């Protein structure tokens, strides 16, 4: 089965992509409905595409570059989960090819083949929320580009561009998904330990990292939203209390087979392989990335297991190494099928048992334009986005600004623009809102303790 990919032929990526498509079609047939975070990103793109400003009028901690991508996707395809699935598939195959090329260029194994790309795809497809075009998945592209530059430097290719580019890539990843900033320290430590670069080049790495963040800050400063950028994204993005959509045990339950296979592969590879000094350094840098992925999980605002994507390179690396070392004929015949079908099958099994925690339950209301003052996306499954609230804590923080003229003016303009037919107040802010804006109160009739319906004139 794997012999086909043990050939150094770039066209093998075409077949890997076809395998990816087939697996995704099969997996999606087991799941009906929409994942919570996937719907959130679709709604965010739709809301921003209406002309609302990120952070000032969209209360969320999603990275500015990721938000820009979601807005662009909505302007091209509308609220289309299929478009997100297509682009996430393209990203995965691109990352697989990039990771494989990194290992080939650095001669990480004794033989050159496309097993790492194959296993990268298989592992990525066995991670929770595998269909989503998530910020974690998008940022992983730039983390791999940074890895390529760092390994070239460790291989004694000393040019200023390598340091600058590494910083630019990690900075871009951080502006897509803030916890990915931890890889700045991962790669800095790798450069210090495994290279003899002068301080000036390390400063170039730092400059590249801060340049991307600085450009984003300058953009929000020019727009007059620097407070919202620093408070909602930089500060609250790290300090906000995390929400456990899935507990650590449930994530381990979903990833149990991945962990078991990974341990077997690591034990076999470490006990049987003889690596050159540079190959050992490559392996160690990938181990550091794995540790960075663990830190990302603890920094995440919503615990769903998507941070396992950052551990994909190490898993793909050791699985490839393991299958190159297998000598017994019986193992060569049966182990690939057991691993591949086990990874995919165990993932489906985990989802079937946890779908009620991950899917959005639809909440049916008659009104077409609904504004929910809470992080409850069930109202929007079949309705357009009419709410700025994509994070409950940040929504509450934003409406504290009703006591200040500039913030309250922004909130009023947003309500006037959205013109919702129904307001559902699940965080208890509507009375303060109507007290501040009597003209807005005259447009709505209180239906019960938390719903207000628009009066038809």
C-alpha cells in the first residue's frame, strides 16, 4: 500500500490529494449539521462583509488576518461551508507538500519519498473539526514556512533573509491565530541552540516578527481602532477565560488511536534508527514544534482539539520513519491499513459520540433579522448575521462602553445599520441600551424577559 509513495516523484501529491478528497467525502457522510466554530467564522465573514469593522463592531478575538480572509471568502462565495471545505482541503495538501519538501531538502531520512506528505494528510484528517478552514489551519502554513527557513539556517546557510523571513512568517501566523506566537520562542530557541548566528541576525528575526504585528497595529491606529485591537485581540485574546467545548479527556478520547500509534512509531524509530548529526537536529526542532503545539492548546480560548494540528508535523515525521524501518513482511502488509483506517475510523467514532457537543442546535424563530446579545449561533443557522457578538465575554466588555460617548455612538450606529426584527438579550444588557437610546426603545416592544420585537409602523 505504501510502496507507491516510497518514490521520489512530486506527482505522488496528486494521488494524495485524491485520497484526501475521498476520505473527506466519506467522513462528511457521517456528520449532519454544522460545527459551532465553523458557523462562527462563516457568520464573522458575513458580518464584516456588510461593512462592519473588526473589533470595534465585531466583538471577537479572531486574528485580523484570519478575519480578513473570512470577509474575502464571504464576498466571493457568500456563507458557503463548501467553499471553506474546499480551501481547507487545498491548504492541507499544500502543507503536506511543503512539509515533504522540507524533509527532502534537509535529507531528514535515508531515502527520499512522499510518505511524510501522505501521513501529514492522514493525521490532519483525523483531528477534530477536520473540515473547518480554521485560523489554526491557516496559520500552520506560515509555521511550516518558518520551519523551512530555520532548518536552512541550521544547515549553515547564513543569509540575513532567512532570519528576516522566519520572523515575518511567525508574525503572520500570530496575526492569524494569536497563540501561534509561541512559535517565535520555539524557533528562536532552535536558532540559538543549533546555530552560531550573530546577535544582529537574531535581531532581524525579532524585527520580522514585530514588523507584521506593527503593520497591523498601524492599520488599526489609522482607522482609529487601536484601542479595540489591543484590548480585544492582543490582551483579551490571551487573558480571556477559556471555554471547554471538549474536555481534555474527551479530546484524548477522540485522539486515542493517534496517541497509541504515535507512541509505537516513536519507540520504534528512536530504538532502531541511526541518524546523522544534522538529521538529529531536524528531529529535535520538530520536537520543539510539538511542545509549542501543546502550549498553544493551553493558550486557546476554546478547547476543541484544533491545536492538535500543530503536532501534525511530528506525527507525520515519526509515522514515515516507522514505516521505512519495518522489515517484517507481515507488518509491511497489514500495518499500513491498520494505521490509516484506524486513524480515520477512530476519528469518526469519536465524532459520532460527541456530535451533540460540537454541532450547532438550530433555534427556530419567525423573524428574519435576529440580533442575539450572546454567543449563541443557533439562531443564525438559516438566517443572515445581524449580531456583533461572536464572543460572550468580549460582547459584555464592549457594552460596558455604553457609559462613554464614542463607544455608545458606535453601538447605536451598529443597531441602526443592522435594523433587527428581533433582539434576544441573553446577557442582560438591553435595559441599559434602551435607557441610553430612548429612540431605539420606541422601536421595540418587549415580548418577555429577554426578547424584544420590532414594532411595524
